[in-house]
C-alpha cells in the first residue's frame, strides 16, 4: 500500500510538472504569435512597406540601432528600479529578481486585454501570503506612470489646442464633465456605503494599504516614472529626426505628450496597440504636416523596441520560472 501511494504521488507530481511546462510554453508561443500577427496583419501598415521604408531612411545603421536600443534598455532599467523600490515595502528583492519579474510579466501579459495579466504574472513570483499585496503594489506602480502621463499630457494638450485649430466643442466637453462628475460622486457614495471587495480586498483595506505606503518610496516611484517618460518620449523624438521630420524638441513634445494622453485615456484592447496608437498619432501629427507612413512606422518601431524585444528576453524567464518552493 505504501509503495502504491508513493507511485501515485510520483505520477501526480510528474503530471503537474508536465502541465506546468505546457502552460509556460503556451504563454511564450502565444506572445510570439501575437507579435507576429500585429506585425504582419496590420491594416494600416503592411510589413513589407514598413521594412522598405526603414531601409530607405537608413534606420538600420549600426550607430542608430545601438542608440535606439540604449534608450529602450534605459527605459526598462528605470522600470525595473521602480518595481524593486516599490515592492520592497512587501518583500526586499534584488535587481535580478526585479528584472526577471518585470520582463517575465511583460511576456505573460502581452496578449491579455490592457495587459491585465501583468498583475497575476508578478504576483505568482511570491508566496500566497504576499500575492494580494503584490497586486496592489503593481496597481500603485501603474497609477504613478499614468499620473506622469496625465500631468504632462494635459500640459502638452493645452499647448496643442492653442497652437493648432483643433475642432473641439468645449460646451459638450463641459457638459460631459459635469455629468461625469455627478456619476462619479454617486458611485463613490454607493461604494462607500456598500461592502464592495476587489480580489478579496475591501476598499477600506485598499485605502489603508495606500495610506500606509511609505511616502519616500512613492516619491522615488514617481521620479522613476518621470525618467521613463522622458526617455521613451525622447526616443519618439529621435525617430522623428531620423525620418527627416524637421521639428524642434518643444514642438515635438507638445504633439507626443498629447498623443500619449489621448491614447492612455481611450479604451483599448491591447496596451500600446499599434492600430489605436497609430490612428491617434495620425490625427495629432497631421496638424504638423507629418505624413502617415512616417507616423505609423515610428509607432511600430516604438512598439518593437519597447515591447517586442523585451518580451522576447522575458520569454527566457517565463520558460525558466518555478513556483516558490513553499508553494510546490
């Protein structure tokens, strides 16, 4: 009987290991298929046209590639530092751990709606007792990045609408703002009085977690988010220059910050979706007379540099991922 139980346990363990490996392979294959589909089945920009245009503009020179990759690495370097700093409130980790979690979560969440899978992907690196708090830390991290995008975006958008004859119906916007404010207040009152929970957390506990979060770490998180924004917006500006768009840095930043703001507040299926970002960029940059092919090529390149390449590296971490020992 004892030997039979041992055989059953061994078989069960091997079966679990097999399915675990299968899940990891499925995630990596899914991510690569998603990338392939986005690049080859883009209605706005054919892949062959994109490659020919890059060759024509000599984007593939060694110096250019090295500089663009340096900016992408810097972008993710500060994202990893931000994650390490924020998550240390729950558990201290090394830079290597933060690198593995950030890139592994990127790969695992690339094809999920609004990259919502990132929350679960990062949480699974920790034991069950930490996972809910890790998800809240990830929420804080995203809020900080969104805060930078919103603040700079509003400033840029104000300059954008005053610099160009943008057809905006301010009366409708004002009415929409008033209605939205009433709805928000009504929802806030209802939620406060009811016992609403999010992933097992009551709103009171979530509020308590945020209030108890060290202000110093929040400040560093905001600064890292600001540095990231400065880097990838400068990368966008660099690509404009490489594509022979004669525009000052300030002028370009007005357009870039406006584009990121509108793209962030609009609902989308996939974060940094090429189609949605492309459509918004075409509209915004059309006021500056930038042609559609240039804009779409830059958007696609930004996606490749900051999401595709890091997710390929992240696939290594996904394949080598192991559940925390005390969770086996």
